């Protein structure tokens, strides 16, 4: 008889250890639904939750970077408010939110289904969450100029 391969030895040991050492499954565990959906819901934080955290962290990162750039531009322009406003609008027009806006689009597309939101028959749209829409606004130059006005 030939010696078992290293993989077979490891698997065999695992099977031997599993026999007799485990406890019987509880009644609750035996009756739990065993479906792909249940597995996906119970394994880790749901994707919608992870995505919202990624969006919030991404926005916070952009805010920090924009604040640094704003301070640097203000220092470059000295007291020239017109030069600062022109430079700030130009920077806002060039600023890229591509990756973050892709996450926001995924959130807007998938969140209602992932959360299994009910429909509001009156509006023919998904229900509001705490009185607000679940949709996130894509970010762009307008967002920057609202958050950080060129004249301020």
C-alpha cells in the first residue's frame, strides 16, 4: 500500500478529528433555512452597508483633499479674491469623482433590492427611509462649489 499524499493526510486528520468531537446541532440550527439567500444575508455585513461606508469614507477623503487644495490655492493667490475664485472654479471643473460616482450609481441601482424595500403605491417609487430618499447624488463641480463656495 502506498503512502497517502500530504493533502490526503491533512484531510484525513481533519475528518478523524471531526468524528466524535463535534456536538449535535441545536434544534434552532437544524430548523434554520438553508438557502443561498440566507447564507448571503448571515455571512458578513450586507453589501449595501459596506457600500454606504465606502461612499461615506470616499466623500470624507475628497473633503479633506479639497480643503488642503483650497488652503494652498488661497495662499498662492494671496489677497486676490478674483484670482482665487477663478482658480477654485477651474479646480472644481477638473476634479474627478469617477470611482466614487460609480459606487453611488451602484448604490442607487441596488440598494432597494438589497434592502427589500417596499413600494409606495401612491408615488410608484420605493418608500422613503426616515423621510428621505435612499438615492445618493453623484458628485461633481456643483457639489464642490456648494460645499466650498468660490467666493468664501
